[in-house]
C-alpha cells in the first residue's frame, strides 16, 4: 500500500484509532443556540464515513456571546453531543471533545467576558485577534485579569465539561493550550504576569493546567484520556520558543498524564503568516518533530499539510505519529478514503483562501465546497429527471455547474471558447503564493476530463447553436470583463492590463503605478516587485486588499511592505499623463489636492464588470441561470456557490 504508515492503526491510551489521520478541531459554528443538532451530526458523519481516524470537536465550557458554537456547560447539552458521537462511531471513527478555544468565560451572570491571567494584549490595543464567541463592543474588548476564585470556577467548569463529554460517549477530552487563547496565556511569561500562585516560574504558570487535569480526572475518571493541543512556539517577541516548548512544557504535560500532544503553530498575535498561503505545506512540521524528540507519548502535527503523501513521509521518517487535517476536510470530506484508494486527483483541494476563518463566528462556509455544513440540505441524490443541460463558459463557475449537474444525472454539454477550461483561474495562479489555487485548477480540469461531459473546447457558444440543441436548462457562466476607468490618458501606450502583466505579454518599466489595490492589484504588485525599482498601488477605497480575507490580507500587506511597495488609499485616479498618474485624495480637506505618481508603466487592476446573460434569445424558451462573474464579478467562492446552487435546482 502506498500510504502504508498513514493507514496503519495507532492506539492512544487504549483508544484504537484505525489510521493516523485526525481531524483538527474547528469552530465551524453549526450549533443552534449552543445545541448540537443533526447539522453537526451529518457534518461529522460525512468526515467519519470519508475515512478519518480520529475527530477532535471544539466545544465550549462556557456560554459564548452567540449560540453557533456547541456548548457543554450544562448536562442538558449531553444528548446533542451523543448524537454526534454516535454518528461518527457508526463508521469506526473515534472522537474527542476539545475545550479551551477562545478568550472568554461567562461567570454567574451569564455575560461572556474576555478574561486572562493578567490583562495583557500583545496587539498594543485592547482586542482579540479572533472573536470566537467573545464580545465585540468596545468597552468590553480588553482582557480582564481573573480573580483566584474565578480561576477555581473555571477549573471546576473544565472538569464538569469533561464529565459530560465522557457521558456522551466520546473517547477523550482535549485541552486547547495554543494560539494565545486563555489557557495558553497562563503558560506564557509574556502574557502571564501574575504574582500569585498562578504565575511566576513555569511551574506557577502551569498550575492552572495541573489543576484542570486533576479536576478532569476527578470528575470524568482517572482513565479518561486527556489530549493537549499546544503552540510549538509563540513566534512573538518575548514568547516561548520551540526549545522551551519541547524540553520544558511538553515533558511536564506528559508527566501530568496527558496521552498525546498536537503541536500547532504560533499565536494569533504573532507577526507572521501561520495558516496563510505564503506558508509552504509542511513548513511547521518541525515543531512537532522537536516535541517528539522529548516525549514518549504520540505527537500529532500538521497545519498546512493537506497532502497525505507529505504526511506519510513525515510519519515514515519518525518525525510525528499522526497528521492533523483541518481545512482540507472542510474542502473534501472524503480526502482520506480517496487517498487510501490512491485517487489523489479526485480530492478537491482546499485553496487556502481562509473564507472558513472569515466566517468563524457564524455558520462557517468553505469556498470550494458549498455542501460543507449544509449536508442536511444538499443531499447527493440524483435529480428526479435527467435533463439536457448546456453550460456556457468553462471557468470555475462553469466547471462546478457542469460537474454538479452531471453528478446529478443530467446530460451536460460544456462550451468553452478557449482551448482549455479554467477561465480566470489561469491568471489567478500566476501571482505569488497561489500554488493552492493551481491545485484547484488542476482538480477541476481532471474532473471535467473524467466526467463524461460533452466538452466543446475552442468553441464560443452562440445562441442559434444552443437553441438548436434543444436544451432543458442553460447555465451561463461566461465571466466578466475588466473594468477600465474612463480617465484622460487611459489609451496611452504605457497603460497595460493586469492580465498582460501576469502573462508577460507587455513590457513593464522600472517605475510602475498599479491602479486598483484590491486582491488582483495587490497580487500583481507583488508579482512585479522583484522585477521593478518602484511600485505604487493607488486604491480608491480606504483599505488595500479589502476584498481579501483577514487571515490572508494581514500576511499579504506585510509582504507588500517588506517588498517596499508604496500603498496609497482613498485616492481616485483623475488622469494619466506622459510622465505618470494624477489622482485626487478623497479625504483631503484643504488646499490643492491632486497627487502625482511617476510611472513608466501604468497597470490597470480596477476590477471586473459582470456581463450578465448576453443571450436574450433564450428568454422564455427554457430556464436560464446566470452564475459566477457573469452574474456578479466577485471571486471563486461566489462563482462556485452560485454554480452549485443553479445545478442543484435543475
Ligand atoms: C489575476 C486574478 C487573480 C484572481 N485571484 C483570485 C483568487 O485568488 N481567489 C479568488 O477567489 N478569486 C480570484 N480571482 C477572481 C476569480 O478568478 C473569478 O471570480 C472567477 O474566475 C470567476 O469565475 P467564472 O467561472 O464565473 O468566470 P471566468 O473565470 O471568467 O470564466 C468564464 C469563462 O467563460 C468563457 N466564455 C466566455 N464567453 C463564452 C462563450 N460565449 N462561449 C464559451 N465560453 C465562453 C471564458 O473563456 C472563460 O473561460 C482572480 C481574478 C484575477 C483576474
Ligand atoms: C474555521 C476554523 C476554525 C478553527 N477553530 C479551531 C478551534 O476551535 N480550536 C482549535 O484548536 N483550532 C481551530 N482551528 C485551527 C485548526 O484546528 C488547524 O490548526 C488550522 O486550521 C491549521 O490546519 P489546516 O491548515 O490543516 O487547516 C480552526 C481553523 C479553522 C479553519
Ligand atoms: S474556505 Fe478556503 S481555506 Fe477554508 S477550507 Fe475552504 S478552500 Fe480551504
């Protein structure tokens, strides 16, 4: 067998796990007022059926500000937890309940507060980098130091949660000591400044964890396995290092009876990309490897290691014992079983866009998999009647529409005017750090090739031809066209389109002005950075890359700054002259307000304009669905979702 190590069983403190793949805990938010319902059960059941060995499910031992996260602070929630545990057990998958994600707690009055050991914020302002169920009103954003009595209440709360988790039939409990959440903040000397028994040296800072573990054993039983997820290194200025984590913290956790450790990367406040697309697959496995050298219990690691072939190598080399997959299992529930069957081409890849993180405080979505979290709504049953369906355009929306329609039993013809399917994805993958988008493009192309769809490449769909095919439904997925600002000088020969730059079809000078600082403009600027002496991005809106998800944007902006790219916002371009670009600062109140930026080349990245349906002849003849950029110029997430919904409706 190819993935021999991945698909070999492992026993952790008596839990027999069928393979070495663990699903990472993710705050996906599918609960209803804190209750786990069928929605959660079907979500996890699909992943269990898809072959994952162990699931870790994030649960909340306190009341979050909203009820999207599953609560475990009262016995009344046990039946919901059991519903999920039973669903995954049907497929031989084991499940543990994670507690400890978040910055908050709710004490007697039920109000959720942001609490921590000492009230330290590493952001230089009172705020949490991720909400995860914490308050958002300004007055309550600062971390409030916990009293000793409150710490004791929390310890009891963790113990009771573990008891409930066991009562629901879970195999174990997991403590979240990573990412900079409350329990992690006790661990670190940078955030724990307490002078009482819960602070001081490492023993003092780990007192709360010792007491939580003792309380779990007391309430849930001495034999109830306790897993820990911990940051392998903080990556903050005065935070603990990987050496300290591996040599000092993890051996102490092992001595306390922890059965396995998942080593995760960094803290939310750390000034570096951890889950973004600039992180290479497997980049942080070394953190797990360092811990494994210092403990005897199994070490779990992963994060940005989506391909089980990479994980196989890490396990075979003895670096880690288990891999943990997060987002890849949102993108494709069947990742494990497809990998085991060596059908790697059939795995729908996560494109590392972070839309799931963007929606973390609501029911979470996956950009490439509209079914995720909606398994109860969108079942995989075939359509009641097989129909003749024509899809016009082979970009991501057209490809998704064609694949879903074909999977549902329709006879699909797909027209693409170019000689390959892909649409704008072909351009998207040319920018730096877009390897995951390329995986998605490759996936779509392979699946279209295998699908049996009648693919007409190099063929521009024209109304008469489509009408002659007598279709029963048509999906128009013909994309958008670039928006070109109507300003004097726009026809100057030094003005080029973003597309020309990425394809290298037009020469670019030393001094470049990029007009438009959304995702495309920012990525084109980064693409040009190694080739040009001076790059300025001019953006009309108040933020650069405002259409990029927060997790990716933060990393992108850091990279643009590092590359020396000048970024100007609130600036509307008014004219292009022989020497450069003129613009008006929208927020400027007094005096002359025109700015000038020298340029040898002006790159237009001012967005796209939807083309709409374009085929009036179809009106009233058969149902027509206009999807993707053709309907509203946006992104891959919206393209795939609109296409999926259209194909599900036919
Ligand atoms: C440089 C760049 C980078 C981007 N990066 C990202 C990113 O990282 N993440 C993200 O989410 N989005 C990104 N986008 C946006 C994303 O690519 C688009 O939103 C998405 O491709 C829209 O998909 P679509 O299928 O609706 O349209 P398109 O991708 O434009 O596909 C339309 C297809 O229809 C074909 N077509 C048109 N008319 C006809 C006809 N009459 N007959 C047959 N075929 C026809 C076209 O040839 C084309 O292949 C990027 C866009 C650009 C330009
Ligand atoms: C939507 C989302 C929610 C998450 N919530 C949690 C959580 O509640 N607890 C936790 O320990 N990690 C959480 N994580 C982090 C994941 O467990 C994992 O460490 C991270 O996604 C990196 O792994 P990946 O690249 O395989 O996705 C979350 C990640 C995502 C994408
Ligand atoms: S939303 Fe994006 S990052 Fe998250 S799982 Fe889906 S494809 Fe991956």
